[in-house]
C-alpha cells in the first residue's frame, strides 16, 4: 500500500505568514526576548495555547516560553540545567522515533513510555478518543540549516482540542520552517552576544593593562591609547595625548628611525629597547613591540622598564666593582708578600748602615716607596686594619665628632660643619677605623664639591626600615643610618652611576685616585651594609650609609691591637709562609729577637710538622693563603691537636681569612702584610702574652 501523502500548506499563505513573523522577530535584539517571541509565534501559528522552547548551546541552556506560569518555567530551567548531555540526547532519540515521516514533528501519546516533565500539569479531564489527552506531548526538533539539532519545541493544549494527525500537520510544518529560521536568528544573536562580550573583555583588558597600548596611522597620528600609556608619558588625560601631534618627538630620534626601518622590512619590531622622555622631560626607558596591520595602521605595546633597567645597571656596576675587588683580593697576597720583603729588608738595611747617612737615606727612601705602595694596596682593598665582623663596634657619636673636628680644623672656613646624632643611636657593627676613613673620605668629597663654601651635615640615627635594596645576606635590621649631606655642586645621573667604581674620579689629574668612594663601598659590603645616594646638579649630595647594629660584645680590633703589659719570654714558633723571601725575613727577625723558629712552606708541611710534636710550639705564625692546604684548614687541624695553641695570623688580605667564624675563634692576633720588623715583634709579643684562650675572649672550637 502506498504511503498516505502528507498535506502541504498553501505556499503563498505560508510565505506570507513566515514573512510577517520573520519581520517581527528581526526587530528583536535581546536574546531572551527573541526566545520568548519565537515561542509565542510558534504557538500562535500552530494554534496551541502553551509552548516551551528549549535550546542547548555549548555555553549553557536557554529557555523561551509562552503562557507558561513562572513556577513551571523555573521548574523547566532547573531540569534543563541538571539533565546531563547523554540523557538529553537519549530523549531526543525517543522523540525522533515518534516523528511523522519526513518531518521533525513528533506526537507522543500519553500511552507511550516516554518520561513526562512535571512542568506540564493536566489542565482538563480526559477526553474522548482522538482528542488531546492532558499528558500527551507534541515535540518539534529545532534544527539549523545544516541539520544540526540545537533544541526542542514542546507544544501543549491545542486550541481545537484534537491530537495532531497526518491530515492536520499544515500549521505544524509551517512552525517547523519557522523554527529553522528562528535557529538562524538565535545563532546570529548568540554570535553577536559573544562578540559583544569579547569586545567588552578585550576593552577591559586594554583599559586595565599594566602596559601601554596604542593604535596609530601609518603617518604617526595616534588613533587610540589606553590609560597606562597616558600614565607612562605623563599626560594629564587621554584626550591631551591624542591631541598632541608632537607626541613622537618624545621618543629618541635614532630609536624611532630604527623602529620604522624594522616595520618597513619585517612588518613588526619585537622587544625593542627604546629611549624616550615624559612630557615633563624626565628620561625613561621603554620596551616596545609594534606590528603593521594590512590597512597600514600600526598597533603597539609599550612597557616602562625604567626601574628595571636602573636595577640591571646597578647590578652590573656592583658586579664590576666586585670583580675588581675579587681581582684585587687575588693579587693582594702576592703583591703584599713582595712589599713585605722590600719593606722588611730595607728596614734591616737601614739599621746596619749606622754612620753612613747617604746609604741610610737611600734605605729610608726604599722604605717610604714600599710603604706608599702598601698604602695604595690597602686603599684598593678598602682596608688598613683588620675588621673582624660581628665583634667590631663603632660609636657614631665618637666617629662623627672626630671627623667634624678634623673638617673644622682643615677645611675652608666658609664651610660650616654640623653634627647631629640622635639620642639612643646604637653602635654600628664595623671597625671604628673603617667607618672613620669612610666618613672622612665623604667629607673630603663634600669639601671639594663646595669650592665657594657651604654646609656639611653629619648625622646618625637608629633606622628600623633600612636600605631600599638590603644586602642578600641581610639579617633584616635594625640599622644605624649615617648621613653625610652637603650643599655642593651635586652630580648628574651619569656621574652618580659610576662614583663607586675603582679609579673613577671627576677631579683633575693628580688630585684624586678614585679609591675613596670605592673603599667606602668595600667597607660597607664587608660589614653587611649598604649605601644610597641622592644628588642632582646644583642640589648638593646626600650619602646614606646603612650599617648593622653591633651586638653588645667587646671589639676584636681593640683586643688585637690593645696594649699588653710586659715582654714575652723566648718562644718556640712554627712559621708557615709560602713566599721564600718573606719566610727568610721573618725567620731572621724572630731568631734575632731570641726566638726558636721552625718554618714550613705550605699547609700540608705545616700540619705534618705540628702533628709530629704538638707540644713543641708556643706560637703558630700562619699565613692564610697557602699552597696544598688553605690556612684556615691548617688552623682547624692544629687546634684539634692542641686547643690552647696561640695563633698569630698574617696575610695581605686579613678580611678574607677572618670571614670564617672557625678561623676567628682560634685567633690570638692578626698582622697585616706588609709589616716592619718592629711590627712583627710587637704582634708576636702581644700574642704570646695573651691568655691561652682562643678568639680573643671567645670560646675555643670543640
């Protein structure tokens, strides 16, 4: 039997109805309103009282309805949100099984096993066969033009009270086509909504971006800018920046030409380091990424890297200074060994030339030259006496008072020197001599910066905050802040960036070595401190020195150099020195003073000699820098064999050895190289007369 043909609605009437509905729907922009209007239109065209349009999109479920009470609408929404995708797909498969042939229209009578939604409540009593049952369901699948199912239209309560049949599908087929057009409308509205959201998100991203963003014409006129770009260049408003045709003049001409060349050649320039200035003239450093668009316009991203570049340059300067310091430390030992031989032998030679004033004067000249060379080496290292870390203490009141007195006595009378030490300012953890030399160097620089006179202020105060960039090994304070402030000629950025470099000076040739501020920096670095400088041309200068607060212990420096009454008896000394000339010199001086001396040329030989008979020696005279075994290790092994051993350290760079707490704990005295014969004998005498307790009062290592 041939299938019964499905009646088709009149084409002209269909076109008119669809056109009327489409025109009304086309005027609706809001997505939710469009869903409700489409649900209403389908109900009216189909001749049904109630309709529910359920649409499922990747970002969520949407619902439109007509004549559906609010509580039932809420129930529908909750059901849509809770139903998993798999269950929705399975239910649509059941609906398709009930579809009329060749349509997306499915009539599901109440006798079928399809699960019913509780949202549709029976509104009428059961009718006669062939009429609409309250629990019957009519579904029309919502399909796009490509056949993709995106939802379901549910219709309830036909106005004529009859269940649909093949003979009465005309209006429903019209609804089917209307839904297809509606699906296109929905897709367009969803796309427009998503586009609007993306545009708003992009706009918010641009407006709140931490970098400057702009768009300009190929001629260079700005079309749009974000607030951060306005802030970077210091304009009062976005409008002021957009209206400034001379904006490009704020960029370095050479850098701008280079960027234009990259754009012409590659169409973009990435991470270009550019120099520029703010509208008030302040120099800034920028990182620029630009790209040409097909229409010739240019988009750019601007990052203000002024502060990061300043920190990078500061780190580079610090690394250069530390590199020079490392080099100086490396050569100091060998150079001071050579000077020790020259200084010591010239001193002995002078003593042997009594009665020959001419030759004795030559020996004295050799001593003076060697002494000046030793002073230069100490200046390069930033030390002239040993500072022993935690045990060193400097009273700012005494140091600043003494420096101020020297300034008043020796500086131009037109320079007024003042001291202001806040009550309760604690001692700083630094050797008094080191701090004195640093402050005096700063005072001399301040004097030279005030040739016509001015004001020099020395101040100190306890500071709980500390420097902006504390040392990596900082204990976090508290600090002693010492300031040296003048009203001199000041410095520009270029000079201020280099003032702590060794041998850098702005003074005429022969007027300065460039080691004063370098020595100050080295002192602060060794003491765990920091320095900050504020200055501008014509505005004077302020040096802020931050030093850790000293603990309440006695100064090792004072213990090393303090007077000891009496003369030590003749002693048995183990002399450990790798430089032959210095070893012969020290042996000759000590033997000449009546001491018994055994010597060793390296660390392993020293440990072997001492281990053979630890009780045979009263004093270990130890160089810190030795071949085959470091002096610190020699000290540890010897003290392990004999805890009451007196140790006198000697080195061209005593700071290097005393950085080790285990070394400091076993030291009875220190003797910097080069030294005179009298200095050697005095140091040996002090070490021998001190009690056999290690660390100058500190507990001996176990």
